[in-house]
C-alpha cells in the first residue's frame, strides 16, 4: 500500500486480480484435476473411508469460498 501511495508499484486491486487469476485459479483447477485422478486411481470404493469424505467436503467448501472471493473483488 505504501508503494502505491508513493507512486511506485501497482494499485492494490490490480495485484489482487493477478494473484487470483495467475495463482489461485490454476491451483484450484489443479486440486480438482488431481482429486479426480486420485479417485479414478483408487476407485469409487474409497468414498467409504472417512479421510476421503473429509477431503471432498473440504475441497467443495474451499471452491465455494474461492468463488465468493472472486465476487467481492
């Protein structure tokens, strides 16, 4: 913020947009891709285990939160 006030650097909203588009979005897509590959590799019977249920619920909640952040910016 100080750099922006002194005339150096990018405005804060521009940096947040770059962070979202270039880091957060690819990371989320990679999480979904590797999660689907994990389920494909282990088989659907893995859903009977508690750790996979917690993992899937956590990823869904974080995806929802990810899009809520996008709406606010």
